[in-house]
C-alpha cells in the first residue's frame, strides 16, 4: 500500500508546486493592478483639471505596467486584469474625448472584450461631468455635442445587454448609464429653457425701451 501511494505523493508535490506558482503570480497581479488603477484614476482627475500632459504621462505609465502584468496571467488568471483594463479603457477614451479625436478600438488598447465594454460604459459618467463643466462655463454647444456622444455610446452598447452572463455587470452598468443620460438630459433641457427665457426677456426689454 505504501508503494502504491508513492505516485500520489509525487503528483501532490507537483500540484503543490504549480499552485504555489499560481499564488505568487496572483499576488503580483493584485499588487500591480492596484498601481495601474491608481494611475488611471489620477489621469482622469488630471484631464478634468486641464493638466493634459500629466494625464498623458500617467496613462502611458499605466499602459506599460499593464503590459508587463500580462506576462503573469498565462491561461489561468485573466480575471485579475479586468478592473485595471476597464479603468485604462475609461481613462484612455476620456483623453480622446478631451482631445476631440475618435475613440480607439479594442486592438489599440489590447484589453479583454468585457473590459472594453465596461470601460466604455464608465466613460459615460465622465462625459456627464464634462457636460456640467461646460454648462458652468456657458459652452452650451460643446455640452450638447458631449450629450450626443453619451447617447451614441449607450445605444451602441445596449444590444450587448443580452450577454450579461458572459460579461457580468454589463446590464447593471447600462442601467446606471441610462440614469446618467436622463439626468444630463434634464439639466440640458433646463439650461435651454433658461437661455430661451433670457432671450425673450432681452427682446421684451428692448421693445419696452423703445
């Protein structure tokens, strides 16, 4: 019986070595992706504050670090990159919006399908913030263009809601995006009505003045 167990012990030793390797790579990914997420978040904040060079540098560093982390995933730990990839998509696409250039495809970002879709949906929230910033500085035309982009993104991604079992969370993020769009629509409508009222009052004042 002892002899018969030798093969099992050898197999268990091999399994232990393999699992130790997985655990070590997992720890590297957890620590590394935190850094990537932090840099992407800082890049987004820098973009909103108009510090575009700082944002671009942070994004470049985050993208390089994410590329290095991919060497540790092999075929078993892809899921540990999703949050970092998602944040990268959001930050990179926001940079494109600020630069008024076309949003980039999945190939250029080299991320998973789910990360790309979820990152685009998170972008909608950042665009809403841009809309409010534009309204505060009376750039209504820019705000309207951004709102059109919000709607376009939502309508383009909505058909993927049927894949919620494959891309977990996409339906919930679509619901959040819809709410953000409706809030932005309400704000833009109020702003439009306010501007219309001001114009009518100006016309009335001119008539009364004459």
